[in-house]
C-alpha cells in the first residue's frame, strides 16, 4: 500500500523548519471549482482564485498558521517539563533542551498516481492512520502535498501525550504497526501498491529469507524428483525442468534455485542431517523407482501438486455478512476479540475466501497462517495472531460450527494419490510400490492413534458438560463436578452450550477423519486383492511355460 517513511526531529529549529515546509502554500493549496462541496477544509481567496488548504491538525489552536502550530507543540512540552520537574537544574532532561531526545516524528505517506484518489481522500487516510496509531492523545499536523507526480501526506506528530504528558514510545514494531494501519485505510479507500525501494533493513531481511526459504523450496522440489526420476541423468534433466541446478562434481552434492534469485549453491548436508539428498542416498532412492512422470510432464505435475497443497486448509468457516466490516478487492476486514478487553480488526485476504450468493463468505485457513491484529483504540496492542485463533473467535461470535480438517486427512490423500499413480501404471509388484504401501500402512496406524486421541477429547468434553450442568444446577455429586472442572481448568460459570459447540466440532472432525480412514482401508484392501490375483496369474503363466 502507501509507502510510509518516518524521520525523527530532535531540535526546535528543525521542528519549526519542518512545520514551515509541510504547510507551504505552493504545496498544499488546491484550486476549488465545486464550491457547493462541503468539508472541513477552509476556503481562501488567493490571487482571485478560490482555494482549499489541505492542512489540518489535532489538538491545535490554529492549524492554518505554522507559527501557532510550533507554539502549541512547545507549550505542551513545557507543560510536561513543569509537571515532571524538568526545569532549573533538571532542564537538561527536557525534550526542548536535550538535542538527543525526539521532539516529534515526521511521517510521510506516498500514494501511487494510479490510485485515482482525491487529495481529500488521501488526507483522510492520513488522519485516520495517525489517530488510530496514537489513540487521539497526541498533537499532530497533517498536510497533503499536490506539487509532485503523486499525492503524499506529511504528518508531524508531537511526542508528548496531551492527557498523561508522557512520551510517545517508538518501539521496534511501531513502524510495522504504522504501515499496517496505513495499509488498512488505504485499501478500504481503494489505493494500490507501490513497491518500496531497497534499503539496509530490507536487504538484511531478504538475505535472511533467501537463506531460510530457499532450503524449504529446494527440498520440496527434490522430494518430488526423488519420486519421479529413474537415473542420475534423468534426475538432473528433470531438475532443470523445475529450475534447479544440480552439481555432482564435488565432495557434496550442491543445489541452486534458478528462478528465485539464489546466488550461492546449497550443500546437501545443510538440507538433511540424515543425508537424504547426498549422492549415495539419491542413487538408493532412484533404484527403487519403476514408473515416473515423463520429462515433458514433470513440471506441470509438480505445479499441480504444489497448488493442491496451497489450496489445502485446516479450518473452514462461514463468515456471516454482519461480521464483515469492510470488503475490498483484496479481501475483507473483520472484528475479532483477542484477550480481555482487546478488540480489533484483521484482514482475511481474498485467496482464502469464497464469496457466497447470500452475502456470506467461506474462509479456508491454516493454523499457521498469521493475521495482523489492529486494535484501533490501543495500537500498542497490535500483534500477529494465528489462523486458528482467528477462526475460533469468529466462530464463537456467529455461533456457527467451525469445521477443522484433521491434518491426517491430507497426509492420507497424498499417499493414496501416489499409490493410484503406480497402480494405474501396473507397477504393483515392485520395491517402489511396496515402500509406498508400507508408508500408507504406517500412516493408517498413526491415524488410528489420532482417532483414539479425539475419542479421549470427546469423552472429556462430555464429562465437562455434565459437570457444568451438575454444578450450576446444584444437583447431586456437586463435589465430583467441581473436581472435574478444576482438573480441566474450566470456569464453573461457563455456559454448557458453549462446550456443546466445541463437542460438536470435535465430533465433525473425528467423523471426517474416520470416514477417510475407512475409505482408504477399503481401497487398499481392493488393491491388495487385485495385486495378489495379478501375481497368481503371473506365477501360473511362468509355471505353464516351464511345463
């Protein structure tokens, strides 16, 4: 969204200079044609032309005069000095006298020329952004500049709180919070994205991302190639199709992603401590393969597999129309509660949503998805929250059941797809098929353990619901009920129907997993029967030849 840049002002002369600069007539005056349009900006007659001055402020005596703005800022700081005893011998502790202390923050918001936003809309985005960032307890002046090829706001924020007289704390995450708030209001207004230029912090982040994300991506592609290559040459050729350069020439096998800007090779031992991607282990894995995707199909099939993984979800929930605060082309903004007395907005991107004909949205979210929580009243509470937390909050508000797709369903699906591929190609009597079948059997065993765990949860939930009803109704066995609730750390005043909703959600999760498990077992039994029949026919044929 808009590029946000922040500068610190530490001297009074620089503060005065900055205020004078941002409020210049040449930068902020807009000739007004439609005199019937009403807004908060004062109209002035400049050289016979009716103009609007795009300058406004908060907690200021007169934002139309730069000298008055400066005086207001200084008066607030002098009041803070008197209140905190920073006068006389202690004057050196004052913002006004210590050249190392920050008097004000100078925030710049730059918008794309393609946004088609009016100067008034841009100004309002800036005003809402700084009001949410500060909670309205700090003086600021905002000026929208029209003199460049793009609209941009200059905001000067006094660091002294007008209520508590305490200092605005610019912490490590404040810049991120500022950008997130700015993005929210800009997106709602229809602004587009301007890509920021590289700077030192972004370069450091990019280096970290390359070092860590490359490994994940390389392993994804190599795992696919290990299943769908027949020889080292086939492996190298198909690696090229997946934009991976493989170097077998040295002591270690080295890999490089050619479509992600990776400069240096990654050694095999940094990808797997067990040596999974070493030359020796690659040869062992390829020796088991009998049927694989062709060179022509390998890239398309890998892309299809990745898209299926990307589209996979863990939580599915219908979001009611009344729960949606704003709808934009990039997603929706919804209100969630996070902790006690913490209410704010998060954005769910369009790629996680289906819009339904009745105005509701169906969200598909993973537990490890992260959403930035924006508290409009207390921006210091802004933070990331997980997808699971977001879905549970929205479900609790609407009362709709939250469908959780157990992770073992996806694991079973992928193994079954691979088994189907081998079976369709009549490769059922091979080491490749046997290894895959064993993996599937192991996964079924793990799934059974998961079903047992869900059964335990259901049993415990039923006990809790009974205990709540017993305790709240003061029926027999109240002491036993109280013991159950304390053991499970459940508030004795919890609504039993709230627990009933949790119970129903776990029942749905278990039923879906059990259905998948039973379906896999049925199909696997059929495969084994067919394979035994094929093997018997093959043995009979060989016996007849011998006779």
